[in-house]
C-alpha cells in the first residue's frame, strides 16, 4: 500500500496497492524509468516509492525549485549511486534535496498496480 | 513476485511459500515405498535449509573478514593463513539503534555487491573534522572508519553512509580459536567531536 502525493498522477494520494518484487535489484536489472521502493537515506525505517531517473555515471539536469523560477542544476551521478525523483515535482522530497542515493538502499521494484481494480495495470 | 500485502520481508515470504508447497507435496506422496525414504531425507534437508536461511537473514550470521583495514581488531598480521570469522547479529536492524564504537557490516556505497566492515565513529548530528574544517553528519547517516587508518577505504573517502546500508553488527570473533573474544565498542579520543 502506498500513500503520499509525491508520485501523482501515476499513483494516487492514498489507497493504491502495488505489486513489487525483491529480486531484480539484486541482479542489477533496474534501469531509469523504473518505479522502485527505497529505504529513505534520512530515516532507515521509512520506505519511499520513487522513479529512477539516472543510474551511475549519468548526468542529471533538474530544476532547483519548480514552483519558483527556472534555475536548473546539472549533476553527475557518482559510482554506485542512483538519482531518484517523484513524478510530482512540486510535492516530492527526493534526490533533488538529499542527493543521489547508494544503490544498496533499493529494496524492490514496483511492477504494477493491483488496487483499485479500475486502474490496475502497469505504471 | 511477492505482494506488499503479505510481508515486507522477502525471506519470510519465501519461507512461508516453501512451507506451503512442502506440505502439499507431503499429502500427495504418502504411499510410495522407496520413494518415501528419499522424500523423507529431502524433507529434512529442506527444513534445515529453510530454517538456516531464515535465521541468517534475520537474526544472526557468520562472516569472514578480508583485508587489513580493521587491524589489529581483525586480521592483525598480514601473513596469517586464515581470515578471521566473526559473528554478527541483526537484532539491531529492528530499530536501527547504533552507537559510537560499534563495528558494523554494510554494503559499500560505491559498489552495492561488496560488503565492508568498519567501526562507527560518529552518528547523525555529530561534527567530523576534516581538511575543509568541520562538517556535520547528516540525519540518518553515520561516519565509519577502519581501525587501521593508514590502509582503510572508509568515510574519509566516500563520506557518511546512510544507516539503511548496514546489514548487521559484529559482536564476537569466532575463528581462529586463539583469537576468539568479544569485540568491544571502542571510542577514539582524538578528533571525534567539537
């Protein structure tokens, strides 16, 4: 069950149930565009759901504050790390705030949504 | 595939799944002569294997130590024939409560497939002195360093690590027998905090 507004409109505010698996990331089969479950780098007891935007050694350009002007920064993701962002740029606390996260914090890959049934399917 | 509706722990899920399959197969093969004996032996090994995997994944485990970044605590001499084996406990991962001086095993932030063993020198909120002055360890992170500062690839190179990367805490050295003892929490007195 996922909740929060950082992945809207892909995932709803509350009550979406997603199917996730815990094997792909151990085999290294995770790539940009995947929605993953990660352990928060600021609080190891919290699990976040975000999308991977860039893997190691790739460059990321992002806007520093989407609601306030057009300033943007470019960052190279260091080795062994990934850059994650929520789909809802305005309400997501992600790599734009705490930086790239080590790959070891990824806990699983989200495959599809199973509830509510009307929206079931891949993300 | 494991649904998040069941358990968040994949090993527990897998164990429950395997136990269900094993019970179903048990019902099917009940009157088959010699095949029964082989099946009984297989059942025993399967049970022991499952219990073993569950225990080592969630509660405690044994692990060899390679390298000399934690000398003299582990592997004190370069020419020793065997690596030290240590006992690590995973109960600390329940609440993620660590303290200064704990020796921990964690996934390396530069390569998730490697595991490193180092000592926690500073927790979140502490200040660490480095060449740029003093920097604060961010929330949810810890600063780890090896006991052998001269040859240790640790937080002085890759910065503070998120506590979520930690896989367990080392409590005892269990091999070789002449070095069997408890690993103490040792707090360094130099350059730790302002």
